[in-house]
């Protein structure tokens, strides 16, 4: 009834004005007919005042409506009386009917009846008492009845309309309330569905984050050990195998990143970085990855930068690299023969600081029709089903590329026709960087400005690109399309007395290859001073490089050519060149496996590594110690807090894992930050979590930086170098790491056999950089740590501690995979899946399968245990362990090692394991007293190892005192 009440209020105000308006009208009428004006004015004021008072006191309540009915009917009565004897007297009776009709404005039948009753009583009463006040001719009862009938008829009609009107208002109000209720219900449903969708999205995000962590953890071991192994001296075949392992692992990591990127973009959680970077280096990096596949298929990759492209731009280098790699990778994948061209140019823009770049990727592949192009940028969609079968892929690449391009303020389009190839065009909005490119990228040194250069390549596009690079260095290179043409140019130049100084020659050319051309030059009598030969080829194959080296080619570069790398190579060649002597070996085009080192002022800095996974600890320890850092280990966040906050303990940085038992890295960081600020101790997250929200969680917890697993050694060391260097700036140097010098006594340690089923020793050795002693330790440690793992899992399942059982199965799976125990790893994986999905019916079946796989593995591990072959005690040593060993007495070198070992164990320094190896060489690995120490160190039980080390030292000192 809200609307009807509003209508009554407005009508009440209308009546208020209307009744008081009668006052001046009554005065005018009285004056016009020559009557006294005071009495009419008082009557009008009385009627209008009565209504006004009721309005003020009761508002639109029924009493006010009744008063209004009497007051409104009184006004026509007054005017009929004033016009008595006048010709208009009868006409004013119409005002009764009009006033009665006006009462419908209250939307209430009762005031209408009250007004009708007032009219009837007025006519009857005055017709008897004052007939002239009603009718001009005096009493006229027939007219009274006529008027009464008209009023009665009008009243019935008005009451019916009023009821219809009120009923309509009621229905509208009911419908409005129903709609409001429906809207509220709908809003509740929408909110509920929104919450459900958000919860589902959060669950999906958490699942992907967890999957990322679970996948990246073993990936960290694979890439880490591959990195370590590639740093050693390896036979060519093993080097090739390890390189392919790294490439495959990197490809798998790229797939993981694609899935995560797609999820983050969908959830709106992908955050673009802004940093200054070299656009040419990023494009060359992406093309270098795609070059591997292009080389296999014999496809030529050509890259060209327009002169107006800036050297440095500001934007997200990683996402730009991803966009280029997706487009070029697709072009190579769908091209069977021919070439792929990548052209980058700058588009005009009214804002000088903006750098709008257009990247066009053109291929000579299969092409697409209009229908295929329409579905091209949809998620999980490809040109057609046959494309998926023939070329593979998830269908996410271009969908992610389109979303990344749009996030970077750009657009992407395609032009294609079946059989004619495709052209993908991307525009990106970047900012022009302020940093300058190194000077040597623009020009050769002054003493090399006069070099004469010959470019030999059968591909005209390749010749143009190389010529453009040299033109940028103010060198005019001459071009030859074949070996005979090049030979003629060389002979002509020699005859003119201006021989060529440098020749860039392609390997694969028709009729005569580049290798054959160089070989022929060496025996050509017309060429007394052959040019320095630099081979440029899209085929980075070992046989090509070997052939190039055999004929004396000075260097070998792989297309697409990076201008900076070409410049460095030329400068190095001619700096080292004296007369006609050429370098004996082709200079490397880049050493990806160089050992990253911290700067001199940072070497010797103490770093705390907080990591619960033994394999990851081993990899990180190798990388950090090789970089010149001192490393101590904490197995979880609780231990890290104790070590950091312990009096006298000082670290220059902490590398903190996030997911750990007892206390995770976030909580540990919060507790450390209560005592130590970032300026006092930088904490760097090193975790497999890759989501931006996890990174923010690390920063919010108090961490200073984030490094994702699998760890890139160069980035890890560079990050530590930056944070530790900033902290040590202006302070004292920490000093270099010094290993204790000991006199080694020949002692034959137990050897790892070449075959140890079910361990795949050959493959496992690749993972540990060929270190047989390290692999043997890991196998023995596996036998000790997981001797009763099946029983532990069974007990946890019986106690319904499913989460802890899943964690243990996951750990077993990772370690078994690293040691190449494939059956154990698979059985552990199946059990972990069953635990994760709470498949209770299959628990015992999976556990039995794991037990069968573990039996031969444990037997093989026990066979490597020194002594009788029995397993070393898994628990910490008993207090009388030293006495059980007949109180061994150590010599001075061994005692010094024990003292060093105690110090390292107190600091939880992983270097204790190396010191123990030295101790074994000095006293002999078969000494029984070393068995519990070896077992404790193998499982990284520093407390137990410290007890044994103290006992060894105390036993020696006691014996010396007694003697």
C-alpha cells in the first residue's frame, strides 16, 4: 500500500490548497452580488481551518478524509446560498457533483459516502427550512429527489471505481512485493553461485599451484643435476645425451608454464612485469630455441630488425619471449620446407616515449582457410582434428599468445590461404628504454674499420640480413651466391692487391659446400693470403662443426645470427690473429654451462639453505659452494628459526623453501622478521610455487625476493650476489672459503659396481655428474631411510593419517625417481594417487605392490653397506657408540678433521659431508666407529652426527691423557 498512501498524501495537499482557494473566490462572489463579505469569509475559514487542523494532527488518516468530505461539500452549499435569486444558482448545483467526484482522490469509499450523505442532508434540510437557499422557485421536493437519485447513482459509480482502483493498487503492490522477493531470492542465488564459482576457481588455482609444486620439485632435480653434469669433462655422446635431457626438461617446463599461464590469465591473476631489456637479445633467444626444430626439418629462419627499432625497451621480457617463441614455433611446426621470416619494425605513435612494435612471422607452410582461421585463437582448439594428430600440441599456444598480446595493449591477426603459408602479425605497446646498448654493438673497433668482407650464401634473404648487419657497422660487404662465384671474387680481389680479410660462408650450398670451398682455398696458389673463414649455418650439427674445424675454419655460428655475437666473434678472431695464424679451435658461441660465481667481495659469505628435500639440498649445495659461498642447512622452518636466532650465529642470506614439515617457510619468515629486518638479513624464497599470489604471500610474509624451481643457477647466484652485496656494501669482507689441508692416507673406499639391479646405475650417474661416491651414498641412504617405509605407510593408513602417508609416498617417489628405481617410483606414484583421491579400497593393493618393488631395491642398497652388509642403524647413535668401537684413537690429521667436522655440524653446514669423506680417506672407511657417523650424515641428521663426532674427539683426548 505504499503507492496508494503516496497518492493520498499528494491529494491531501491538493485539497488543502483548494479549500483555502475558496476564500478569495467567496469574497469576490459576495461582493459581486452585493452581500456581506464577512460571514462567507468566516464560513470558508472555518471549513478550511477544520480540514487544516485535522491534516496537521492526523495526516491522511480516515478522520481527515471525513472532515474533508464535509468541508468540500460545504463550499458548494455556501456558493448556492450566496447566489440565491441569481440566474446562476441552479448552475452551481453542478459544483456538488464535481466536488463529490473529487472525493475519489482519497481512494476510499467511506469519504465518498460521507460526502453524498452531506449533499442529501443539505438539500432536504434547506428545502424545508430555507427553500430559497437551494432552489430559485422555493420548495421543490421533486428536484430534491432527482438530485438525490443523481447523487446516489454517482456515488455507486464512484465507489465501484474506487474499489477497482484500490484493488489495482493492491495487485500492483503484491506484484511489486513478489518481484522484490524474487529479486532478493535471485540475488541470493547469484551470490551463492558466485561464491561457488569463486570457490571452484580458487580450488582450481590451488590444484594447479600444487601440481606446479609437485612437478617442479623433481624437475628441479633433473635440471639441477644436468647443469652440474654438463660442467664436467664428458665424452661427446654423454654430453649430447645430457643436452637432450636438458632440452626435454625445458620443453616439459614450458608446457607446465603454458597451463599455468592459461589458468592465471583466466583468473585475471597474470601480472605483467616492467623492466628494461634488449629487444634483439630476447627475440634471438626465442628464435634460438625454435632453431633446434627448424634445423631438424631443414627450414631456414630469417630475422630482420628495421632501423627504427630501439635497442632497449621497457616491458615484460619473459612474455615477449613467450609470444615470439609461440609464433615462430608454430610456423616451424606447420612448415615442411622453405623458410620462416621474422620481421620487427616500429610503428608510428604520437607519444615519443611509446614504442609500438610490429612483429610479423611469415612461413611457407600448409596455410589455412577462413573457417580454420576463425577457430585459431580459441582455447584447446586447432585448425582441425587432423592437425592435432599430425602436428600435436594442446591448442593453448595461440590462445595464450592472444591474451598476452591484449594484456600488453596490442593486437594479433593472421593472413593465410591453404598451401600458401601464413603471416601472423602482432603489435605490442612498449616503452622506449633509456639504457644504451653497449658501444661495441654499434661499430667495430677503429683498427678493424677497413676489413674487407665477403658473404657467401645461396639464400638471398640470408645474404641481405648479414649485409645489413655489416652495413650497420659501416662496412660494405660483397655478396656471392655460390662457391664458384665466391672463388672468382676472391681470386679477382687477390689479383687487384686488395684481398678479402673475412669470409662468412654457409655450410649447405648446392654443388660445392662451404667446407669444400674453404678446403679449396687452402690449396689455391692464387690466394697467397686466404681470408679468415667463419662458417654460418642453420645446422648446429656435430659433424658440421667437426668438418669446419678440420679444414681450419676459425669459428662456427648458428643462424639466426645475433649481431652482438657476430661482432664479438670477429673482434676475438682478429685480436688473436697475428699474420695468417688462425685460432686452433673454433671459439665457442656461448658457454651456457660456465660455473656462475658470486663477486669477489661476496665470496665466503655464509648462506642458510632451508630445504627439506635431500635431492634439492644436494643440488643447491653444489651450486652454492661452487659459486664461492659457505652453506649451512636447515631441514624445516623451525630449525631455521633456531639457527638464525641463535646467539652468535650470523648469516648473510637465507634461501627459504615454502612447503616443509613442522613449520613452513612463510611462518618461519614471520618469526625471523620479529627479530631481524630485511636490512639485517635478506630472505629469498626458493620454491616450486609459480603463481603470483604465492609470490605475493612470500613478500607479505617478509621475504625479499623469489626464485622459482627448477632453479636457474645463474639467476640464483646473481640474486644472492645482489642481496648479499648490498648488505655487505661498506662492511668488512667475509673472507674466502678455505678447506682444511690434510695429509691423505691411501685407503680404498667401497666401490660402486657398474650394475646394481634394480638401480639403473648408468642413468643415475648422469644425474650426479658422474660422481660414483655420491651416488653410492645416496643409494645407501635410501636403504637406511626407507628400510621400513612400507610398514610406516601401513601404520599411517591404519591410523587414518592419510595426509602424512601421502607426503611420505610423494617423498619416496621423488627419491626413487632420482635413483632410477622405476618400479618403486611407479608403485609409490600409484599409492600417492590413491591417497590423494581417498581411494580406500585400493590402499592395500597399492601398498602390497610397493612392498614387492621395494624388496629387491633394499637388498641391493644393503649390499653396498660397509662391513658385514647389514644395515646401518637408522636411529641416532647410542651414548656408548664410541666404547663399542674399542675407543678408537685418531692421529693428529684425523683429529683436526674431527674438530672441523664438529664446527660444521654445529653450524649444520653441508660441507661436513666432504670433511667426513676426507676423514674416511685418512683413517680408512672400514673403521667401525665411523659407521654411525656415516649413517647420520647420509640422512642429514646433524644432531646424531654431532654426538658421534664429539665421542670420537673425546675418546682420542681421553686416551692421550691416560697415556
